[in-house]
């Protein structure tokens, strides 16, 4: 039985006015923040139009 479980985790990204970072920089920052809070979650592709990450539970 495949125990890999994919779920979408909503992510709210707030930017300071005038923030000039690229999408990649924003994604990196959000990934690092989530990784600190949820170390068992592996982040997949980011959908910024829905402010969400496709995540995978990697807990063994």
C-alpha cells in the first residue's frame, strides 16, 4: 500500500509594500519558514495563484 500522502496546505504570503523580491526568493523564504514549523512535510510545487503548496507527508 502506498503510504505517500499528498495534500495541499494553504499558505498566506504577505509582502511589504514595494517588495521587489522574485517569486523564487519568496518561495524560498516561505519554504524555509514552513520547514522550521513542519519538519516532516516535504514541499512540492508552489501555486502562487492559490497561495498554496503541494505538500507530502514524509514521516516514516
